């Protein structure tokens, strides 16, 4: 599968963000990408947690996702995009939506671990998932596990995805800057790839509100594509056979003594 990671720095104008996303979809599709992954807060990126997040939220059948679905179908490319999804209360969900190359919604993942850390209080204006289940969807011969930002700091959650068949883990992130934060991001992305013998795609917004540093990691932990601060695409061909070969060489998943309690 040809995969495209889009380092995209959003602002606080939702319409402008959507227009720029549509253009990135067009560019990725022109390079024959089969899947485009966008970062967290792609719909709306404020400098801090703010009640304005509640005002821009939409349902999955709202204008934002409707445009994404039409764009995916027009350009024949699957999309993973993060939105603020309206909920049963005033705080919306932080949701990643997976759209097929025919414009169908394949699934949604509502963020389980809200970022209440490093002085940030995401739960002040966002609601944690009401049904904390992993989302694994089939795209281009891969079982794609969809996670969001702070989820990266919980390796047991990634392992649940692996136990549900994932061989490509996707982390869409806003990853705020701070002491050692860039190092944490890179180290944990590589760790999730190595310990799970899977591909890992980390897609993050650029400065100043996020660190930048989007990257694709192979199942041996090697960085096969990386961006620093600029908005751009990482375009790579990835292969399910690579995962199988690494898992034969390093059968750590098969050699485990302990299993996740939610394993199917």
C-alpha cells in the first residue's frame, strides 16, 4: 500500500482548515497514495483548551465529514482525519474518522486517553470515549489500528490493537512542545513499532503549537520517512509481507507469557 502522512498545521478557521485538507488530499492522490493520514485537531487548532472547541463540533453527518467523504470518493483515496464530534453533552468527543476510497465511513475512534498532563487539561472541553474499544479497519491489505496522540503513552492500549489483528498503528497527534517532548514522541513511536513488530505512523501538527516530527516507522523500528517542522507529505510504499517476515524473525508476540485482558 502506498501511504501518505500529512504534517498539516491547522488554525482556528474551520473552513480554511477544511479547504487546505482537501488540497492535501488532491496532492496525495496525484502521487497515487491509497491512504492519507491527517493529524489530531485538523478541524480546529486553538493555542490552548478552550470552550470554542465545543462551538465548532459537528456530528459525523455534518458538513466537515460530508466534504471529506466526497473528496475521498472523487480522488479514490482513503482518509483518516480527526474532528470534534458532537456528543450527548456540551463537551464533544475527540474523534478520528476513517473514510474509504469510495467515500464510506469505515469507522470512528473516540479518543480514550484525554491529555490531562504537562499542565494541559483536555477534559475541560472534550469528552473521553463512551465506548473504549479499539478501531481496526482493513485498508490496502493492512489491518489499520487508529489511535490518537496521548494514547501513545499507554503501550497496553497499543497491544490491545495488536491482539485485534492490527499490523499498522496510526497515531494522529497535536503533541504540544515542552521539555523532551520531541524525544518522547520519537522514542515511543519507535518503541510501539519494535515491541509490536508492526508499522507505526505518527502524524503530528507542526510548530508553534505542536512539535512537528511526523514519521513512519517500520516493524524493526527503523524510521523510513520523517518531517521536522514543515507542512508536507511523507509518501512511502509499505508491505504486509514485511510485517510477516519480521514477526517470523522476532516472534516476541508469539513468545509472550502475558496477554491483554481484552484479547478477542
